[in-house]
């Protein structure tokens, strides 16, 4: 009999694709998130979306708003709400540092990705500053220039 093939680790990760386009990403933090059982199962199935979410510090606690986690299909009546505020777990020093940066102005706390670390769901958040339109255009020009350089340096097939 052939041995069973071990499946590689399933990577279920929700990424915020808009974050790097709209913001200049600064200091990053890893935070735990308070979820209900059906929410964890939905995240494991890949049914989470954090592209429109943001975080606020309220009473020395960090809350994530706007994260969309679909209801678990096989749950009973005890399913969760789609876009409820979810509490993030960070160290007190990190929360104070984030709050100071946000109160100083020009910074926002944006979730970049939601992923599993062993059996726990973690959220990577970052202090970000918003990009202006000309910054976005400069980024597009740099990407196009790098693409042309790589195209020119790539060996030709012949």
C-alpha cells in the first residue's frame, strides 16, 4: 500500500490589496483578534475580506471596523454578524505608541493581512500615511520603469 501523501500547510490568508496602493506603510504590528467560533471557521475557508477595514483606539483598546467575514454555511442559528467591530489584542506599550502617532495627526491604523499562526487567527496592522494622487502616479512610473529594465535584461529565447 502506498503511504498517504502529507498535504502541505493550507495557507488561508486575507490580504488588504488596497493598503499598499492608497497608503505609505510604516511600522507594523502583529495582533490577535477576538472571533467567535463560526467566524474562525469562515476565515479558515477563506471567506474573509479586510480591504475596506480600519482600526481605532478607544479606551486603551484597539477595535477593527469594516472587516467582512461571511456567515458560516453549516452553522445553526448562532451565526455571527457580517461587519461587527472586532477587538484586537496588542501589548499596552504598542497601543500607547499607536495612539500617540494617531493623535499627532496624519496616521491611520490599517490591517494589512489576516492569517493563521498555528491555531490562532492573527492580524497584521500597520501605521500608515495616506498617499496623494501624485505619489500614486510616481509609484506607477517606477513600476513601469522596473518592468522595462527587467524586460531588457531578460535573456532572449532564440
